[in-house]
C-alpha cells in the first residue's frame, strides 16, 4: 500500500516578489510514496486546483475531509482528486516508484495562506491587503517547503496550465535542482486574448457590490461575480468542437432552472439552452468551494507570468538547465495552443536542452490534460523513465511522433 500524507507546514516569514512580507506563510501539501533520495516528483496544480492531486489509501490522511469548501483552508471542495488517473500506484506517475509532492500555492484557498487567511497583525482576514503573488513566489515557496522535507533535488517537476508555468519557473530559477521537466498545456506567457478574458472575469468580481473592496468575509460573498468569472473560464477551457458535441443548440430539460443575472423578463420567451444550464450549474458549484479574492490573485499571477522576464529571450531564461524536457500540447486547446508549445520547445532546443514536444490530437480543449489519461499518461510515464528516448514521446530531433495510437477520450471534467 502506497503511503500518503496530508499536512500544513509553516515556512516562516516570507517576502513576496512585490517586496511586501507576511510574518508566516503556511503551505498545505500532500505526499505519496516513499522518498529514497533521488525519486521526488513535484506536481504543480492548475489555477483553482489543490494539493489533493491523487486519492490515498482508504482511510489515510489524504482522504477527503468534510468542511466548507475551501474558504477556510479545506480541500473538501475538490474531494475528487484532480489527477487521480495519472498519479498513483501503477499509474503514469507511479507512487510505488516515485515520491510525489503537491503543494497548494500561496494566495489560494485550499489550506495555504491567502486572502481568506487570518492576518496575525489584525486578527482579521487579509482580504485585499494580502500581498500580490506571482508564479515566482509559488516556486520560491515550494523550494523552501521541499528543503524542509529534505528534498534537495527533483527527478521531475510536472504541471498543467498555469501549473506548467510553475514548472517553467522551476527550470528557470532552480535549474540545478531539476533533472526532467514536463510542462503540459502551457506556454511561456499568456496571449492577449486570454489576458482580456481574465480581465473581464476579474471585473465581474470587483463590480459585484458584495465584493466590498475584498472585505466580504463574515458577510455575503460576491457569488454572482465569481460565478460569471468562472463561466468565462469554462468557455475558455472548452473547444468549439467539444461544446458542439456536448451541447449543440439544444434546449435544457424541463426541470432545468433559468437563473438570469440580472433578471431579464423577456428571457422567458426564448429557450434556456443546455450549454447555459451547464455553465450555471458548474458556476454554482464553484462558488461553494472557492474564494473570490483568491480567484483575483491567482489569475493575476497567471496573466503576469513571462518566462523571459529578466532575460533577453525565453531561450536565455532556460540556458542554465541541462536536464531534459517534455512539452505536451493538445490540438483543440486554444487557451494554450500547440503553436505556443512548439515555440516553447524551440526555446528549449535553442538553449541546448534535450527536448521533446508531444502533440495529442484532441478536440476536447484545454481540459484535455485533465480528462484524457489514456493520451496523457503514456508519454509522461515513458519520459519519467527514459527521458526523450521514451517510446511514446516526440522525437527531439525530428519533431515527429514515434507513437500516435492514443485515441482521444471525450469525457466531462465536471460530471459523470
């Protein structure tokens, strides 16, 4: 049985990249497997993910706990481990072989210190007084936690979406501590279209009267604004093809409840469509588990990230890394495109890094890295074991697939 633990640890005072400090930064984390000195794999979660990357043995410390869905530090809102199909005994990231660590990032609301946490100086939640946080801050905090755990080097660091940016920052900032890197469905920076959508999402939150300048704890939460922000995110994560296949223009069932915001009396004349019902249902579920301020902080961190910051180019930023890298991208992903992944792979190659770019044919969209384990698992497993020589990864020299027999899986991340 694979050992699994869940814990929260203070790394003491922490100065953020912005120059502001807090007296104590606590990090929630989970570990899976046994550490042997050279087998650590750090998994970096995506925007609204938690440290609960995989399910532990029944009855272990990492079993889901009851709670209020995250605003007071509980990961129960993600009781379904977010990458359970990839991480675990006998899976792509095999916890009988690797010691897997996943850390909830600062600024989140799943156990690590963030806007909803109590400021010891005031005995009140930080709210909007929490320091601005960056992907660099996430990486520095993770390194300090790993130091405390006695992990001085990583066999690999892997993550998807903004978690992939976290991977890139590890390679850039601590190249001597990483042997292999797997940035999945990510890029060196977010493009202007996605930055624009994120900006609208944040505006939805900050114009909700209940946001109250970020000081809403103990009162009504800005649920309407957060729901709209999350709906924009869902649209960005799905492709046109996947939305057409799943919803089309069908009207929702007669039991579906229309929830217009603001109330629109004329809406009753028109059909309440299946895609609208889907977005409303999942937005309602999201506001029960996530904190609006955290959403503001984490999307800003993602939008701000630029691999080349402080360097002349992406390749210059990666020049210190002498390990190997596997970039994974998906054809239906317009949030982080295959072209962006190809540019990232080219930057690694320009820096002299042994690089593979494996493109997975999928029409699911950005969420493919979460819901297509049959496609994602084999190249990750092969790369962890054999690097760019792995049979299921893209040839680093020719850029062509060695094995392309993985069929896309069309499943919903948000329902059965």
